C-alpha cells in the first residue's frame, strides 16, 4: 500500500503548481478583460466625437454621412470662437505661472517645514480637488462681488489659481518626499548657501514634478467652466464658456471640431509631461 500511495502523492504534488498557474492565468485574463472594458467605456465618447467633427452634415449626427473639414474652417473663421480660445490661453498661461510659483513654495513648506497646523493647511490647499466646483464658484463669487473683481481678467486668473495650485502641490510634494536630502547636505558641506543649494541641486531634481504640476495647472484652468460662468462675464468669455453656449444655442458640428482639437491638445501635453518624467528617471 505504501509503495502504491507514494506515486499518487507525488502526482498530486506535481499537479498543484500547474493548477496554481492555471488559476493565476485565468485571473489575469479576467483582469485584462475588465480593464479593456473600462478603457473602452472611457474612450468610446472620444471615438464618437472625432468622426463627428469631420461630418459633412449641417447638424450633429453619428455616423457622419460624409467627410468634410468645413467645421474646422468655421472655427478659425469665426471671431467668437477664436477670441474665446485666445482668452482661455491667456488665462491658463498666467494661472500656470502663478500656480507653479505658489505651489512649489507651498510644497517646500509642507514637506520640509515644521509648524503648528501643517496638516490643516495642507487640507485647505488641496480641498478644491474634493469640494464640488459649484460650491467653490459660489464662494468665490460672494467674495468677488465685494471686491469688484467680477468680470475682470485678474479675477478669473485668481479664481483659477485657487483651483490649480492643488495639482502643483500634489505633484511637487510627491517628488520632494522621494528626494534624497543628503544631496543638499553634501552641497552645503561644500560651501553652497541655501539659494545655491536650491538652484543647482534641489530644483533640477524636482523639475519633473514641477513640470507635471504646471501642465496639470494649465489644463485645469483651460478646461474650467463652472467658476468661469460665475466670474468671467460676457467680455471675458473663455473657450469652455463658448462651447457651453454652443451646446445650448447651436447644434452644428463646430463643437465637435473644437472638442477634437482639445482632446488632441490635452493628449500631447500629457504625453510631453510623461516623456519628461521618464527622461529624468533615465527610463
């Protein structure tokens, strides 16, 4: 009996790793299918909008009955679309600079500093990421009415800066926490002062986080709608505001053409940020 049981036990033991590998492979297949479905769900609207932007029809329709570039030409030919685009670029570029400077300073204070209430300050800074945008817009509007900043360029810039700073703080803080502080100590031991240490050691090391934060700040301002509806007014109309008006008042595929260009623009910016991050890490 013992002689016959031994081969059976060895056979059972030999089949266990195969069964384990089989179960693991099936779990990976299921996870891959689920991820593909989620990705398809997220990409499907993009796959519909882009063909609609080349539609030859006079109204939004899918699938398009024919192909044409007339809606891209219509975008560049109409002053209301181009002026709104220029206004959004002006605001977003200014916000990117302000948010990056303030966000880097705040990140250094939150990561390297030690002061009472630091956790509360951090919570307040990143709160626009979790607080509904309509609540932030109402609060900013209530303050701006008293300060006469409604329908002003700098009023919109400051409002968008409040929304953009958290993106810089999150990215730069993550980079600072992974930064080896001994490099700064080595530079100071060799005679570098605080500014030289920051300029030649710290800043180059955290530059990928700064660049990523600046990119997200630009996109957050460029794509923002709700606060702009409360603050900008008719004279400071941004591109998202013009698109919102187009959805309410017009049904031609110019909106699809603008959406396609914004999608392409965002993808290129995010790809540039990822390329810079990988290059800095030597990947």
